[in-house]
């Protein structure tokens, strides 16, 4: 019984992490990339990382939008 409850809890947490990482609202953008010049775009329920380019940084721009601004 104890093994079953531990297995259930572990699988539930793994499923939650999986869905939390990959499910998103379509056409949503955010600046949660690994680098300042990266942004994320939600495409068909999956986060895709995009790049603003060299010498640019991602800045939030309103609700679920981003802007690539030139860094000085």
C-alpha cells in the first residue's frame, strides 16, 4: 500500500512538471528564455525559444507580448 501511494505521488508530480513546462496558451510570448536576448513563443501549446539577435534584449510589452530592444 505504501509503495502504491509513493508511486502515485511521484507520477502525479512528474505529470504536473511536464504539463507545467510544455502546456501554454497559443500566441503567448514571454521573456523567460535562458539569455537576455531570448524570448519564448507559445506555438500549438508548446513553448518555443526564439532569439532577438545580437545586442538586443527581450522586454515585456503589454499582456503576453514582447519587444526586442537594442542594448547600449
